[in-house]
C-alpha cells in the first residue's frame, strides 16, 4: 500500500532572478505495528503528515473480523512522529510505545506517514559547548533540532556510563522557544548557538545531552514551495530563468 510520489522544492535566487528546482520524493508508508523509514546518505526525513486510525477497510485487515475494519472514518494526527523523526536519516518506532489516544474503540487501526527526503547538513554540539553554523553565499534554514540524547556514542568521551543510557531523550522546544536556534539562526549566513539546559528545556535529568541541528542552506531563498504529483502519470522538472 506504500506510494511513491515525485515532487520538487523550488528556491528563488534574488541575485540572478532564477528559480531552481530540487527533486524530492513523497513517500506514503502504512505501519501496522513497527514504523520504519529512511533517507539516503544525502538527505534527511521531513514528515509531511502522520495519522493513526483507519480510512480503508483493506489496509492491515488480514485475519480481522469485519466489525474491526468497517469503520473507515477514524483518524487522528500523531505529532510525536514528527518530533522523533524529523531531521533523521533513519527512524524506527515501535507503535506500542507511542501512547497514541484511541480515536475509535473496537476498530483495528494503523499508522500512515507521509514524508520526503531533503538535502541537509548535520551539526552536533555537546552540552556546554558552542556550535557554529556557516552558510557560504547563502542563508541558514534549520529544519529540525533536538537537545537530548538518542544514542550512546555521540558526545560520550569521558562520561560515566549512567549518563549515556537514556537514548529516548527529546527536547520539546528545541525549535520553538524564544531562544531556540531556529529563531536565532534562520535567515543568517553565520550563527553561534550554545548547547545548555539554560536555553533548552532539560528533557532527561542526569543524562549527558547534546544539541543536534539539521540545516538546509538556501542561496538567497525567497520562495519555497513543494508540489506533489503521482510519478506514474507525469514528471515535471522546470527551471524558470530571468523572472
């Protein structure tokens, strides 16, 4: 039931008055129990939508009684998938650990995730350190960020084992608080950020944390539009010049 859709991110260069197109793919994945998706080495995940429920009587229906698959007007958004997967190259989640509210009791439900892979650069700053983002001849756009810990290796040198065990540590406001790196850095050519719980909420006391950014460097971007269409019908790759 997975779908593959071709799309394009369009960026406009003010100096040359040229519209550039960057090819992306929109993928629709259906997850009955385990959520897993990935991008290549040149891209990171950007979740476009994530829902839980049932909108089809055919999906995830094998071995299920009719009473559990007949309600196809059942769907809610799942923000935690955005939070945990945006900006990563691979993302795997056990649906049993998501604690998603039940939108329709008695109906057998599934997760539907739409995502694209976008080109990005990664910056990691250990707790207490300064991170430097630099975009030569362009502007910084931070697509995703987290202050916490998602593995036992990053920023682990010299740290006791007990400070590295919690790898399910996510900051709830790494992108949205008033001092977040995205608010400070977006639109600039150079930026310095400080990795500390004095700026970002401490999501896991006692764990040694780090700040990670996933940034897109646009050259003089005015407009970013994503256009989707089914790859089986047509492909579009337009370059607008001398606007």
